[in-house]
C-alpha cells in the first residue's frame, strides 16, 4: 500500500467513524474563530470555549477589540495561558483587520499570515472553515497521527502540510484534519493509545498489538 492508498483508506475509515464533524472551537462571527484559534495555542479547545463567551460579550466586534486596552483583554483570557502574548496579538490582529482589511477577515492564507499571531495552521482553519477552501490544518494531533500511520515522517508542521498535500485530495483535507483531531482526543491518546478500539488499526504502522 503506497501513501496515496493509505491516505485514501484512512479518510474512508475516519469518515465512517466520525461522519459528522466540525471545528471544536465555538464561534458565531468570523473574527471570533480567528481569536479563538489564537487562544487555543498550548491550551485546550475546551478551556478556550469556557473563556470566549464572556470575552466576546465584552468585545462584540473587531472595532471593540481594536480599541480595547490590552490589559483588559488579558483579564478575560488569563486561564488560557501565555495571556500577555495572546492579548497583545489579539489587539494588534484586530487593529490590522480594522485598518487594512475593513474589518473583514481575509480569505487567503497569504493575507491571513500577515496578521500578528497567525501562522499557517490558523490560516488554514480560517480559509477552510469560514470560506470552504481546500485546507490542511496541521495541529499536534494531525502531526502525531499521520506520523504514526506512516503518511508523514516529520514533526515540522509546514513539512507535514506539504507531505499531506501530496497524497490527500484537496476537498478531503479539512474534514480529515478535524476527524484526526477528534480521533487523537478520544482514541489515539498520546500517552495511552487505545489501539484495540482504533478504527485505523489495520493501516497504522505503529499499532500496539496485544
């Protein structure tokens, strides 16, 4: 089985196991997903979803974030960790959205990655979830699982994205990544993988056999 065949089988198995998936971050407006994704760095989505309702109620739009004191943003996001850096990025990001993009979240990876605190992982999520464009969101779960399965052989997110792009059909990438995230949280848990219950057992190169 070559990598394209392995990728196709993985996509099929994940689709059967997780037929209805979506981004785990809760949001109502485009800029809210951008901010929530920034907050999720080195923080669980569950924690972010606990923090954002009050944050988004206090700052309901891009302009209110852009004009806010960074110290006030910090007060709302302390429990997400790295809150000094994240608050500064959110403030600058929203200033850029207001001043350079008319308050609208850009729809290209090239433009998104010019925003403070936005890397390719975040940009891919935005163009995929908000704008329905082909996307590969290479977070820690996607990197770890595709390495285990044998589709990728690097921990570098940029390289993983390129390796997956070579074997995954563009229209399958976003939902495949969402499914890998759910699978990594529920079954292929880093410290205690449940290989006996894994839907990818038949194609995984690192399955623990009992």
